[in-house]
C-alpha cells in the first residue's frame, strides 16, 4: 500500500514539473482542476513540485488543497491504525 502512495506522489511531482515546462514554453497546459485534484490526492508530491519548480506557489487554492490532502492522509492513517485495519490490507 505504501508503494501506491509513493507512486501517486511521484506522478503528482512530475505533473507539476510538466505544467511548469509548458508554462515556460507558453503552450497548452494541464488544467488547474487536475493540479488541484493531485494536490489533494498526493500532497507530498504536489508540495515538492510547488517548491522545487516554483509553480503555483502564490495561488491560495493550491495551498489549501495541499493542506486538505495532508489532513486526509492523517485521517486515513489514524483510522487504519486505530481500527487495526492493517490486518485486512
């Protein structure tokens, strides 16, 4: 399960990298909806992508989405460990 989380966050990082590259070249870009979704689903990769590539760092909705993603991750981890769901995964 941890491998899936790592892979999704790596994909998120590369999506931010790709969108930054497209922005520099002034080409058709990845939609903000996709970037915000990735920020919620994979906040580690999104945050790293924002900081590493200086992309979308001033947009409040992206910061909010990353915080929401971290809260969701913490909630899921809490539920898994308190309900002892690791035995079922």
